[in-house]
C-alpha cells in the first residue's frame, strides 16, 4: 500500500527523476508549490475519497504523516 501511495504522490507532484521516501518532508520538494498542493489534494480526493481540512493539513509534515492521515480516514 505504501509503494502505491508513493507512486501516486510522485505522479501528483510530477516527480520523475528520483525516488521519494515516507520520511520525506513533502513541502521541501523542489516541485512543491501552490499548484502541486492542489494536485495532491485532488489525488487524495480521487484515489481515497479523503478531504483533509486546512488546519489538519498544516500539521502534516512527512509523507508518512500524510499516509497515516489517509489510513485513519479510510479505515
């Protein structure tokens, strides 16, 4: 499940030239900007039917945090 999640993140953020890890701070990616944020939110809604509120999203630091939040909401 984590591998699929990472691939979906890479696609949403248009990361093609490197691997990413669950421990990464996704806001530190060179690709991170307001458009990639919207792409990520859209992917979470489309793939997992998850909408994360702004206050909660601000607290998510790593991809693991984001994955855990999605898991909690889909369980």
